[in-house]
């Protein structure tokens, strides 16, 4: 077998961006909701119009979001995400709430956007999709509580597709860009102290480096 060629890349940051470590968008869910509100205002006929009465008895119309609104909002949001990849910084981060969607007839969890269909279709838009969850601490099958009788919650950062411990029916579509040869873990503890996100990015870079070295063998 002939060894492959591992092409290294180098990025030059300019115009002040060399002092910016990351740009964070907070977040995917709120952007989608804002787009829906805006599109519904621009085109109130695009969805279902509901008649209602105010407290003084007057009648007014309410435009509910329609399929056209959702489709346009998803298209705009996809373009926004794509545009952010051209920002000349090392990291572009998006946050999102969770949403239940469907993939091949099976219920799954993923980033919440305008419309359930986007929950799974938006996954390829991002290089990494990681899931931070709060899980009740257990010992010997029993939930551990503090002195006040409150459940002790442990933060977990999931890096691969998984079933949350509190819901074994629905898979969460997490992923990382790390090659399989890199040996990335599928789960990181998220302690109250320490920087787990820094650890995550360090592991990703180390995994890519390892995969690159394997390709040269």
C-alpha cells in the first residue's frame, strides 16, 4: 500500500481578527424564531389566519405560521450558518435548544430550529454537534440526593450519537469532526470547575493530528 499525502493547511488572520479567539452566536433557536416572526409580519397571508376577540370585544386576525414561513426561515437560517464559516477566526460556535424531530420514521433529538424537519437536516451544516445535558447522579441504581433532598445533577458533554440516560427511546444526533483513528471519547464529564470546552477542542486537534500521522504510514 502506498502512503497517502496529508495536506496541512495554514490560515492567516488579519484586520484585527488575529486577536479574536472565537465568535459565538446565541443562538440557532432564537435566530429561527426571529426569522419566523419577521416573515409572518412581511407576509401574513402565508399561513393560517385566526380570528379572535380582544378584551373590549373587537375582532382581529392572527396569522399563524404556515409551511411557506417555515421553509423560508429554514433557507435563510441555513445561509446565515454558511456565511459565518467565512469569518476569519479559529472557532465559530452556535448554541441551540433541544428539539424532538424525526429521521427515517424514528424520533430523534437535535438542535431546535424553525420546524421539526430541521432538527436532523441541519446536522450537516455544522462541523461538530455536541450535547450538554444534566443527568441525575446515581449510585447502585438509586438517585443521589443532597442534604436538602434535592437530586444531585451531573453535567455531561456527549460527543457522539447517544440515548440520554433519562430517555432511552430517542437518540440525540451528536457528532464530532474527529476521524475515527483519532480515538476521541464519546463522553466528557462537565465539572463545576475547569474548562471542559477547552479540553474538547484540545482532544479534537490531537485526534486530527493522530489521524494525519496514521495516513502517512
